[in-house]
């Protein structure tokens, strides 16, 4: 199946559709946003977004304006909402406004620039409040002033207020509950100043999956859409999800040594995103048999001890994926290398073509 590809990330869009449909059902009646930042965590933002739209997903989180515009240019029509939230201090908002991109404002200054942008259309704005993560968002101190300004801009017809949101740590139940209380309070403060939000959202993959009380009107998910569980002790299969990316390669050389040992070479290294910590910790599968990645991971190749096997040049190698070919999942790779599966897929490099199936 890998057809002698030196290296490839096989992206199963049917699995992606399955995941987003299943997740959307789980969080309903809350709406579902797929977060496609960082090129959809390495899966390819445009193909992923179009596949999700084909499965009926209507909300897309783009992180920033270049990504948001790339989704529109890639064919994501205006029946789908696209939200951006990370803006440069001198960001030009006009093009995004006219492309129907919803913009997040965290400060009065940012809101002013959005309202002042040269655009044919009225900006559609969401507001971000910080509830403890300190990753932008208005502070509780800035919030009332921001809301007064928002109300004034809205009554002057210069913006349309669409939503309010925050981002939470999802590291402990208690912290998340505290963040939720801060979020509620901010919404009350806004209401007392005459600001109402059609859409309120706070949870990402982890909290959104587990806690109905944190879903509000919408849940924003990245990780789970790719079939990577965001918490311990549960597999993708147990969650009803399918890993979307399978990383494959091909044996490019086999060295037979006088002591009878055999080494195989894979044309993938740390420039391709293989974590160097994988050495001695993860397995790859060749013809369903597992081999430990027991040698140093080099710049663009990796050696593997295949002593006692008949592994040969041209054999397909499965690094991580669904497990269907004996390989581990990327979640297992993450656990064993002290990182997150999300981070591993996101870092798969540009030498590794993404090959799509199930479109
Ligand atoms: C990345 C991100 C998400 C998605 O997080 P996951 O844990 O991958 O589901 C949601 N919201 C915001 C603001 C994000 O930056």
C-alpha cells in the first residue's frame, strides 16, 4: 500500500469525517468547531477543512488571518464560519472582513483597528476574555471598558457582536471550573453593559469531550479530530475515534554484518519530525513485525536492527498510524517520547508529502 514511497504521511479523510461526525454528536446540542491551525496540526488545513465541511461541520478555527484567508481561497464557502484570534500589532483587517472571516478582539486598541478597517462589510467580532491561561484575552480589569466600547461600536453599526470565548488549561477539573466561573462573570458584566453574545465558547478537545457543563454554545476541537486522545488511559478506539495520519517509509538499504547482525536504513530523520527521544522507546512495523527504533535518529535517516528477520530493501515501514499494520499509534509515540501526539503530527516536516485518501 505504501508503493515504495520513501516517506509519506497518509491522511485518511474518511477517518477524519468519521471523527468529526462522532465528536459533533457527542457535544450536541453545542455546535462544533474544528481547529485547523498549524496546517491542521500537519494534516493539511485546506483538504481537512473541505472534508470536514463535506461532513457538515460549519465552524472553523483558523488561528490567524493568513490561515483564514487560505481556507477561503481553498474553497471553504461562506456558509462556513471562520474565526481568527491571533493578530499582529499592525494587522490589516480589511481583506479578512470582506472574506467573511470573524475576528477576535482582546483589547480596545485591537477592536478600534477592526472597526476602523477599510472594508465593504461590517466586521463580525468575537471577544476573548482571559480566565487564567494568560495567553492573550482581555483581563478582568480591561473587560468592562472593552465591553463599553463594543456596545458603542455596535450601536453605531460599526461592528456586529457575534461571540465571547476563552481558552482554558484543561489540566485539572478544579482549574477549569474556576475558569468557567470567571467566564460566567465576564458574561454577566457584559450583559450589565448591554452586550449580548449569540455564541459563547470555552472548551477544546479534552474538556469538551468530558464535561457537558463546559460546552456552552460551541466546542473547539483540534486533537480529537485527528483521532489523538488528549487524556490518559483511553485509546482512540475506546473513544470511537480513528487515527487520521499514518506515517510510512520504505527500507532503502540493508547491511549484513559478519557477526550475522543486520541493519536496515529508513530515509526519515529528525528533519522530518521524528523525535530524537524516540530512540529505544518506540517500535515501527515491517510486515506486521515490530522493530525497536534502537539506533540514533540522524538528520535525514534512521537505522534499525533487523537481525533475525528477512527485511529487505523496498519493504514498507509503518511508523505510526491506526495499528492495522502492527504499528503503534501517535498517541503511544507521544507517551513514550514525553510529548504529545498532537505535537508529533504537527512537526512532520515538508520532505514528507501528505497523501490523501477517502476524499
Ligand atoms: C488549539 C486550540 C484549540 C484546540 O485544542 P485541542 O486541545 O487540540 O482540541 C481550541 N481553541 C483554541 C483557542 C486553540 O488555540
